[in-house]
C-alpha cells in the first residue's frame, strides 16, 4: 500500500512526474467535487480528471472514492497526499535557499544529516524554532541511514548529524554532541472495529504477536533490545516483516500486519485520528533523546556560532531543571 515515503526517497521518484498533480489532489480533497477543483486549477473538468487518473496510475492504487458525493480521498490517497505536500514544501524551501545563497554568495550553507524518521517530522519544526531564536540560517538537509550520515560527517560532507540515542544512556565522551530534543518509541498497531488494539498482548500460551521489526542495519532497533530483554518480549513476538525505514514499518502497521515500536513524533497524527492505537503495557515505551553531532575537526565560523548558541541554550535548559 503506497503511503508516507520519507521525503528524500520520495523526491527521487517525483522527478519523473508532474509535482503539481499533488496540488490537484489537494484541491479535490478540499472541495470534494471534480468541477470545483478543476476550476480552482484553471482546468477543464475532463483535463483535471485525467490528471487525477494519471496520478493514480503512477501510485498504483485508487486515491479517490468516486462512489460518494462529495468525493473523498481513500486512505492511500490521504497518505500519498501527505507525502506529496511534504515533498513540495521541501522543494520550495530548497529553491528559496538556493536563490538566497546565489544573491549572497559569501554566506555559508549549513548542511544537516539526519536519520529518515527524524527528518520526516522533528527536523522541520526544530529548524524553524532554531531560526526564530538564532536568526535566519542558510541550510540544507540530507536524509539517510545513520551509518551513511556519520560517514558524511567524518568526510566533511555534512556539518551536523541528528540522531537518536537512548535517553538513559550517557553521552559518549568521544563524540561531540548536544541534546536538541526528545522522543520515544511506542508500541502501536491497527485498531479493530471497536477501536481496540487489533493485536493485544495477553498471557495465552503459545500466542505470539506478529512483529514489524527494524532491520539489522537500522541502529534505532538496538534501542529496543534492553526493553525486550527486561520484559522477555522476544518470546512473545513473531517477526513477520522487517525494514530499516520507519516509514515502511508505519505503512505495514496501518495496514494491520502487526505490532511496531515507532517514534511517537512520527505516529502522533495516526494516534490522534485513530488510524493507529497503542498496544502492550504502559511501561513498554522507550525514551529517546535526539542529539546533534559534529566533527570538531571540520568547523567554520558559521557552524561554530550555531554550536555555541545550542550549547548555551542547552546549559540554560539544564539549569532551569535544577
């Protein structure tokens, strides 16, 4: 089922198609009517309908339920629209940054690397808050798996890397890092018709829950191991699917394929809308910190200023907690 591609992977595919198709789909969502949506896009209704049909063919799924009036997006339609609008916002942001950098060639563009799950929701809000407090910042984001991000940091291809760490784990003295946020991994699954978890853990002998697991190449999965060992959850879980991408696990959880531990920041909209529900015991959450790493051997005046600002803000935050 197509949905919720991480932004950078999505942009790889979007080059081959007309990105304005997502604006068309959004107009249809807003109006619930093909004629009104076509008028908003300054198109004839037949031309508009063909555009929506071409998007459905590209995705490979029905995106609009035409059996009702007003028409509604299907679940797949809502999911791909969310990804499309996120991608369009990123494209427009990058374009404005490029134009600004060209008009101010002496300005340095700070490059952040981030794990896909962080790049999807946490990073945009964090960057906006940083700019509001620190001042405008020319920046770009490179979303990738953590090993690739750390390799790029070592090689000087990115200035900072944003990654998860267990909140109860001490910061490594060998790594130059600052805590910039918090998150948690929460066990979720699709609800049944009554709104209760489709997969409920109980003590029934021999019953093992279908588990949507992070692949071995995904460091985020290692944060679950202490919990699984403490609660003896390995014996209660049966792996039915694994993937290193949180977005892919989220898709399978929403489809009702099993239980997944996912970042709360990622699934908060799904929990609020009831597409996903929490399952398991209340103390099965895994608290995470989000840390920003740098290579102290590869800095410049701009990145040092950003780092100093974040260090001061972190110090003030720690003092306020005393």
